[in-house]
């Protein structure tokens, strides 16, 4: 049985480690929006461009609210019992919020490096969170645009020759459980990097993936809100990425590409 052994806790403007301590190594946490699809996609500088037919989507900013990130260790350990209690050194911790601006283009942004116990980790969990209650009051005061909003995307959308600016927001509020395949091996020496990739080029694709939907129609309550929400959840991967290039180190071929198909359509 797996143990919830280590939490990367998001508090205020920084990440700190919490949980058991039995040696280990530094694990860097990074975020990437790098796409594995070259068809109709251009990622460079501070924008991401997606073209389908006569329609063009230019993404200029993506911000997401996260509440907690946890690594799940494969093997059971007597140091972290299943029973919870005041003296449980591995109990889950109530955390604050973090607003993360995702990197655009092909860059990968490292958020923090923390020390975690040695072991094999096969899953990463985190919460996409909609701030909306009393415990979120300070966060909302600092970021009023994110009251009841968990993700905000800005850019331009061109359809049939007509171009307009858009602001897409969602109240998606859900815990994400992402398998690490192969698992992340944290040894007692050295350092390892974990990247969470969100392929934003798939977010505004139609169900068949052959056309774009207007982001304005995907806002909360819009006709494409569920479609885009599902696309966002399907776009998430996590993997070993020591060179921080937004590609799975254990799935890259010799020329630097990836042998995995990855998310998307």
C-alpha cells in the first residue's frame, strides 16, 4: 500500500516542504506548457499560437491557482502509519494558496527545490482551487480577479478573419492525481527534477480536435465550458525532467524529442 509521505506545501508566495524526514535528496518542482504537437502550433517568446484552418488562437498569459502538491511513495513505510493523530509526523497539512503564472513558449519555470525522503514515487497530487470562502479572503483581497476563479487565460482569437481579445476564466475546482510513469526515483544523494506540464495548446480544441472554439464561449456557464474544462484536465502530465526542457527524461529519444504521444488530440 502506498503512503502519503511528502507534501510540497503552497503557503503565501513560496513552497515549503512538510512531512517525514529520513534522508533523501533535493527534488525540484517546475511547470511547463510545452506542446508535443508541431501541427499548427508555434511556441516562442512570450506567447503560444495555435492554428486550425482559418482560425488562430494567440495565448499571451495563463495563471492558475493551486493549493497543494503531494508526492505519493510506492512502498509502505512504518514511519508514516495510516492512522492519523496529533503525533502523526506524516498527516496531511492544511495549506494556503499560490497563484502561478505558467511559462509560455518552450521555457520551463522551476518553482522551488525541497528535500524529500529517499524512495520511489509514482503519483503527484495537487488541487486546482477556486478561491471562494472565508479562508481565502486574504488571497482574494490580493488577487481580486481570482474570486471564484481558478484559471485565467488572456490572448486573442481570430475566426473567419475577425480578430478579438479574450479573457477566459473558469471555476474548475478539483484535485488532480497524475501518475508518474515510470515512477520518480529519489536516491540518498544528488538531485532530481519533477515537471508538471499543462499542454495549453489543447485547451480550446473542439471535441474532434480539428477546430478551435472561441474561448469566450467557454467561460463559466458558456456552451463550451465543460468541453474546455475536460481538455484542461486531460492536458496534465508529470514526469522526471532533470534538464528542465519540458520533456520526459525517461521518454526522450536520442535527438531530444519524446517517444510519448503526450496529452492532446
